[in-house]
C-alpha cells in the first residue's frame, strides 16, 4: 500500500526530458559528426564553390556590397599574357625541386647518424624540433638579421676572415639560394623527424644478422635499411613537396619576391594580386590553377610512388 | 677499431655542426635583442645586456604589441577550443560507429584535401565570407581561417588515439547504463587525454605561427596578431634591429616552451599526421 505511488510513477510514459535524451542517445552517431559537417560545408565546400565562381568573375566591393560580373575565361587570357606568371612558376618549381632534394638527402644523413647516437637521440630530436615550431615570420626576421649586409652574423664572420660579404637577399643571383638556405633551416627537421620515426620502426634483427654475416655498414645501409625505408621516404617526399608549394611567410619577409622578380613565387604573387592590386577574380583563378597543379602532382606521384615502394 | 673511432668522430662532428647551424640564428637573434644599438653596430661579443628593446616593445604607449599578444593568445586559445570539440566528437563518431565506407571515405578525403591545399586558395572566399558576416578585422575571422588550417591534423591524431581503445571498454559502460554522451565524456575522453594534449598543443602552435590568414583577414590592431605586427614593423623600420629581434624572439617563446615541456606530444602528432597515408 505504501508503495503504490512508486508503481504509478513507473507505469507512466517517460517524460519529455527522458524521451529527448534517449532520442539523442539513439542518434548520437549523427550529433557527433554534425559540427564537423557544418565546418566542412561552411568553411570548405562553400568557399570552394565561391572560388570556382570567382575564377570566372570580376568581383568588386562597392559601398560594402559585393558586385559580381561574369567574365568567362578572361582571367585565363590575362594569365597567359601575364609576364610574372611564368617567372613565378619557374621560381616555384626550381625552389620546390631544390629544397625537396636537398632536405631529403640531408635529413636522411642526419637521421641515420642520429639513430646510431643512442642516448643522444632525444637531445638531437629536441634541438631539431625547434625550427618547426617557431613562427615562420620570426624565422624570416631572424634571417634578415643574419643576412644583413652591415651588421648581420654571416657578413661579420666573413669580415673576420677578410672576405667582403655579399648583399645576400638583395643580390639578384644570390636571393633564391639564400631563400633556399633558410628553407633548409626550417624544414629539414620535418623530413628528419619522419625518417627517424621510420628508422626506429625498422626491425633491428636483420641488420644484426647481416653484420654477423660480414656485411659492412655501407652495405647494411644500401641493401637493407634503404629498401625498408623506401615507403616512408616516398610519403615524406610527397608531403614535403605539397608543403613546399605553400611557401610564403619567409619570402614575404626576406625579399617580398625581389629583387625584381628573382624570388617571386606563385603563392606570393597570388597574395599580391589579391591584396595589393585587389583583383579577387584573377587571384582566385590563379589560386585554382595552383590547386590543380598540386592535385595533378599528387595523383601522378602516388601512381609512381606505389610502383617505387 | 681505428676505423670505428674515426666514424664516431665524423658522426659527432657532423651532428654538432648541424646543431650549431640550427641554434646560431636563435642565439644571434636573442643576443641582438639584448643589445643597445651601438653594440649591434660594433658587432662585439662583449656587451652589457639590456632589456630596453623589450621594454619599448611592450610599452603600450609606444607600440601595440601587447594588444597583438592578447589577440594572438585569444585566437590560438579559441581555435584550440573549437577544433578540440569538433575533432574529438568527429573522431569518436568516425571510429566508434559503423559509418558507410563511402561516407567515411568522403569525409577523410575532404580532410586530406584541406591539408594539401595551399592556404592562399582560401583567401578570397574567406575574405568575402568575413565581409558578409561583418567579422572582417576581428579575431573571429582569423579563428575561422585557423580552423581550416588545424582541423585535419587534430582529427588524424584523435582518430589514432580512439582506434587504440578496445571496443569492450565502451561496451561495458553502455551495458552499465551510461548513455553514449556519458561514455564519451566520462570514459573515452579521460583515456585519450594524451591525444587531446597532443592535438591541443599542435593546434595552439599552428594558430600562433600563422601569418597569411591573419595578414589577409585583418587590417588594424583590432584583429591583428603578433606575426602581422612583426612583419609590418620590419617593413616600416628596417633599421631598428633591436626591436625586430626582440619581437621575433618574443614570438618564439610559446614554441620554445612547448619544445621544453610538451615535445613528446608534439613529435608524435607531427610524424603521425605524416605517416597517416
């Protein structure tokens, strides 16, 4: 008798709160993905559509309102006649190929040597992590100070041994190599960390067995380590190439694309068209072209990479 | 035996040279930031350290650097919070529920696509969006750009951590009467705390480092970040070396702190994203 109230409570249909939470629980799969979908639609899909639209339009902001004019393939013709586009393209390709090759070789050597340093591995990893986390703008500023004609570190050291230093980033022939040197400082660590992780995941028994059988260190590296490391290298080179196309910050700070067009890069030029000349349509067309170039590279590379690895 | 010692000497010498090459710009910048102008010009190694460059930089009446610092902190923390919530929910959903392979592939494909595309591709569209929403030149606009920049890595890291949790742990909590939400917040998230730390640290530092989005989505100190401030300072006063050095060393501090205290989380996150393919 004294428990009758409890009974009636239990037999009642569940309240809206309970029903609501059970509904959420049953459809939790959807709720958890919704924020990501929102971001993908709002910040990726929509901007991509806008980019496609802009690349065939002239876009102006007049009194706070966006005015669109359809111009078809006009930007393509502009790009074909643009004197800077081929220069920027050539510089970008030279830059990408140079840094990817140099950084891969350098990182491979460093990683192999570090992996044999036993208790010092952690220390090296710590030091080489620093360039990857520092803001690229700070890297650009640091190297501006390093390259400074009068008071820079490099020219001061050269002066000590009696060599008059060049102007580095202001010299038309040295500007691109100077930029590449800064990029080596910044990004070799990235390749190093990946290759070191790859090396550490390799089974050590094979190396030992080969050494017992009388193989020299060079042979172990050439015939065992390198083939096993190939998949890691193939992926690392692809990622590094994709990232190298994005280069912007350091060049913006060190040379701004100059002197003349000696270090003009595609991404830098797109920014200039967008920001200084305020031609959003043309900038979007160039950005789209860059995106296509990178995508084509990735598709081809993966096909070749699969055969290599 | 003799050959072995020669190899070891070469190895240590080579690596030492690389370490010096890596550290010289940083120490040179630190040194310059602690010098008076006359010491910078004389180039001597012996000088009396001074904090005057930092004082000038951080004095609100002489520069807006403090304002930019608070913007940078706000943007990095905001991006980190938003990205962690979105990424941990999404990673939980993708790794724990049976999504159709097509859906899964599509979402993963888009994430890879964002990671590959150069940020300049997003400039004009984001500019228009921030104008339309009336958030141009505010920290919110920059956060928007930084979400694109950091989301892929965060999701990959968390997917990896979720994948390592055995299915039985969550099933047990559901059997015990917990809802999925309770199981996520009270069982799963505490287990993947290292993953959250890793994703959070990387998101923070990538947002702090960014230059391009902050440069193109802001024009005044209302939304500007430290990198933008440094770059305009460098362009305006290319001769004020001391303050230039102080500014860039100041901007490095979070990175140096992370290297010192959180590097194991960061290294794992950085190489994991790369070896994901």
